C-alpha cells in the first residue's frame, strides 16, 4: 500500500491550522514578514543556482511568454464571461462579477515559481513571466474590467510602490543570487534535494498565510455552504479547464516539457496578493464586496492545493528538464 505523501499532510495541516487558528494582528504581520523573507531567499537561491546563460535563455522564450500572457489576460477572461449570463437565482450578480474579476487578474508570483521549480520546469522563464504578468496586470486588470463590465473605475494601485515591491522581493534577490552563482552554484547542485525541500516549506507557509487571510476576511461566513460549494466547484472547473488548455496548447506549439510545466503553472495561477488590494480600490464601498472577492479567495486555495499535487506528479514522472537542477554550473 502506497504511503501518504508527507507534503500533502503538511498542506492539509496548514489549512486546518489556518482555519482554527488564523494568523491575526501582530502574528499576521510576523507571518507576512516571514513569508516575504522566505520568498526573497527562494529567489536568491534560484538566482545562485541558475547560470547567467540559463537566465538569458529564459528571457528569449518569446513564444512561451506570449502563450502564457495570452492565457492569463485573454483566454481566462473569455472562460469566465459566460457566467454573467446565469440567472441570479443560481449565481448572484456580485458573485458573477467576482468571477469576471478573477479572470482578469495577473498570475501569482511566488507559488508559480515555487511549483515550477518543484515540478522541474523552466524556472528562469517562470521568474520572467510571473514578474512581467504582475507589472502588466496593474494596468491591464482595470482596463479589462472596464471593457468587460463597463466599469467606470479609473484608479488603480500605486504603480511605483508595486514596481518597487517586485524589484525588492523578486528581481533584487535574483540578481544578488546571480552574483553569488560562482560560489554557490556548485554546492546548490550537489544539494539540490535540500533546495527542493525548501521550495515545499515555502509553499506550506504560503498556504497557511493565504488561508489565514481568507478566514480572517470571513470566507466561511460570506455564503451558506451551498453557495460556497457552487463557487468552489466553478473555481475547480475553471482551474482544470485552464490547466488542460495550457497543457494542450504547449504541446501543439511544440514547447519542451520544461516549458510546458512553466506554461501550466504560470498560466493557471491568479494572484491573491494583487487581487485583494486592487479590489479594495476598484470596488470601494460596494455592498457586495465580500461576494466579489470570494472567487479569488476560493480559487487561490484550490490552485495551491491542486498545483502542489500536480507539481509532485510532474516531478515524480522524471521527465522534466529542470531549469533549477540542470546546468547550474557554467559549461
């Protein structure tokens, strides 16, 4: 009989702990700070493990980047738009609006990269794409919302502050890691299992932080259980549809296995970190704010759980050409 995956148990434990004992107040701030530091260290280690030549190769994958960005900002919005046609007795208008909002959000950063690394995908391409998706998303998300629902919202997040956050939490650690590649590249290659374990612990921390935020925001009180089940089922169907689209599309485009993995995880993720603050600006004062943000909160939890299991499946196949563990030392 096959043993239960310890990583799966850790994820379930993180969800349970966040549900019964969510991080709030000063503890929430501490968890957020710890998460920020853990993600920064993750990017530093990946930067140190990857040779500059591999990073350059990631930037040159224009076909891959175009495919992911098209999935994020065109295919996904088209998938959710028909939900607005459902009668209010089945899907309340505010909840339907929330699904449209979910569709136009940028890709998640940390989980996309962590899962790509765990699955042995193209980590440099994942770093480039997820960072670019969030920068473009600051402008595209409000614009797409205006086009799809006729919103008059014209404000957005503080662009300068967000760009500064992306640079400090992602690009700076990656750059410092690149500078340290000469000294750390070899040791990281020889201890790749340790780095893989660290990826998993970062994901567990992300799960706890995400569920804590959702539980504190009243996720379990917004709708009755039937409404939550319907919204959760729709989120799962959307996630599986996009995963299927990215897998099929990547193979039709002739992308490598490593690039397919990157497309699957970057193309199917949606950012809760960008989604909730931006929603507070776009839907300020809306009476149905809780329902509007419910889809992104639910989708975030589902994408983390499904993504983790899928990443483990990819890794166990042993077929991925890892951008993390292969060629980390310059030839």
